C-alpha cells in the first residue's frame, strides 16, 4: 500500500483495502505464533518418544497413537466383560438350589415332563387332594405343554395308477 497510486479520481482501493490489510496482518501473526508453538511442542514430543522425524512423520505418529488408544480401550472392555462373567459365575455358585416342595416335583421351570406319581397323596381323605392340586398349579410345575391340540394328519394322495373301478368289477361267478 506504500507504493499505491490512484489510477482514477474516484479510486477507493486504498480506503477499502487498508482495514482489510491490518486485520489480515494481525490474523497472520496469530497463525504464525500458533504454528511455531505447534512445532515446538512437536519437537518436545519427538524428543520425549525419541524417534527420528525424517523416518517417522507426524501423521504416522498420531495414527499409531490412535491405534494404541483403540486397542487399549478394547482390552479394558474385554477385561471388564471377563470380570463380570466371573462375578456372575461366582454368584451362580453361591446361590442355594431351591428344594422342591414335594419329592415328585422338579424345580426347573423348563421341565415339561413332570412326574405326577407321588405328587398326589390319595388316602382316606379326599378333601386334601384338591388342596394339593391347587398347590401344584400355583407352583407352576404343570404348564400347558400337554394341552396342545394335536395336528391334523395330512391327507394322503390317491395313486393315479390305481383305478377304483377294479374293485367294483362285475365278476361272473357262474362261468
């Protein structure tokens, strides 16, 4: 702007560009300071990890650092999952298995085949049988597995080679 000369009487280039130039110079100085600070920090980081900047550039260093971070987080996550599994296994071992209410009933809700023999104590009093049946139903030992409607048997197709007329043929017995 020092050597600028107006080319026309209404030329306003210097007026408009002077504020822009001042602002651009200040922003450029800030960016140069940030760049110098970044280079100084990179040099200190390079010296700390002791590697050659010509063989191992900035991008490769941060790529490896990111890879290490991701693998480290994965290992931590895997260790936490293993610890949780171990704790669940210990809790499972500590749990006392439930005793069945009566000897013929299994405690597992997944068992579909319940041994009915020995559940009902049929004796002289018939009124206790109903109470025992109610206890069995409340315990949930008899699920509706047996109540399923059986499937219909599929119809078999008639062999086209069979001719049903052979069964009803008139056979002359007199001849």
